[in-house]
């Protein structure tokens, strides 16, 4: 199936979704939301699928957050629809193991999307943060729940209240990422992480 903002491939039972708007640092817009829902709909029903890897194109950003040009046009009623949170919850409920393979900026909605995955492998260039407070909004697509569950209240409060952006070493230290590798090794590392998992009984 063709998509405008993502690429999808399946090999040896492992699906890879690649966010593909590198010219805007893979910022999420309405079309990407639509494309990701369509892709998940197909993959959720694939009984032969073993796992899902979520990554990005361009090498500079996993996802820089919301498309600011589109965000400026949103109104309160749009926010109440929970467009991103609905999509991210669907990733969280995906019925197979999921890995976010992160290179570059992973901010705002991008960080929230990475939090929905079971595991996060990050390249050395990766940077993480929830800078929404600087725009006068909150991280409302799941970070207020998922971030404390992952890194604890102390670290989550600092990141959410200050909008701080942290490097990959600090992200690993606080438990935000599971493994740090060279940028070029990000996909092999994701497959390596999945290897012992996929040897287990899928029913369990």
C-alpha cells in the first residue's frame, strides 16, 4: 500500500514503519496520522507478523513533534478530539513487540510516540524532550502518564515542567532508552534486541 508520509516494509515477520518527512524533521501532521492509522490497521490483522520497528528517514530527526504550520491552525475543539493521543494509544496496544529505533531529535509528539513502544534503541546523536510548555501547551498525547511510568516522577516532572532537552547518555541513565548505539547501527540493534524475544512463544 502506498503512503504519502511513511514507508512500510515487512521482512521475516518484522514490520518496519519509517516516518518519511525528512524535510520537516518528520514532524507529524494530519496526513501522517492518517497514514499511520492505515498502516496499523493492515499490520494488526497480519497473523504472521512477529514484531514492529518504528524508525525515521533523513538521519536528523526521529520526529521533531507536531507540524508547527498545521498546529497554528488548530483550535480548542481540535485539541479536544485527541488526534495524536488516539493514534499513540493504538501504538501502545499493538499486539506484537514494538521497538522505536531513534536517530536525531525526538521531541514533543515524537518523544510521546517513542514512549508508546515496548523498547527504545537510540543513536548517539539522539536528543529527547517535551518542550511543549515553551509553546504554552502541555504534552497531552500521553507523556504525562507514560513518562513518569518509565523514568519516575522526579525525572518526568523536570522534563515536563522545564521543557529541557537531554542527550542520549542522560536518556539512558534515567531509563528513557534501553540501548545506545552508533547512528548507523540503529536498525541492526533493534533487530538484535528483538532476536531473543522472538524465540519465545508468541502466545505468552
